[in-house]
C-alpha cells in the first residue's frame, strides 16, 4: 500500500521535527 | 496535571512556528524553521503536509496538537 509507505516516511520526519523542537526548547532556556 | 503541561508545550512549539503570532502556521513559516532546526526545507514541507490534515495550507493549533499527540502516543514501533 503506497499510502502506508508514505505515512511511515512522514512519521519519521514528524518524529525528527518534534524531537528537534524538544531539544531546541531544552537547549536554549 | 500532565495534560495541561502537554498543552502548554504544544502551544510553545506552535509559537516557535508561528513567529508572527497570526494564530496559524503557513508553509512559509514552516520553511523558515530550517534556519533554527536541523531539518531541510524539504523535510519541513513534509512535516507541514502531514500536519495540515485538511490540506487548506493553514496549520491551526488543533491540527498541530493532534499531530504532536500522535507523535507522542500513536507512534508505532515495528
């Protein structure tokens, strides 16, 4: 299913994005 | 409790994206983040597309927070 594949890829990008935001928040108080 | 803290964090993150305080985030706002986050503008475009559930080009706090909670609670580990 190509939609499933796309969702999985986006999931990784989203995880990256939120992880970056999380570390940005803690990195600069 | 924890839910309120989470909501605050979501709002913090939303404000990082919505630098002008418009109340929504556009594709352009998102692309601007590539200067602040270790992500390419292509990655940020993908992020925007996945968060903009109705595809209208405006990312609301509701859409943003539902994406965030999906990341926190709905992530599947295979």
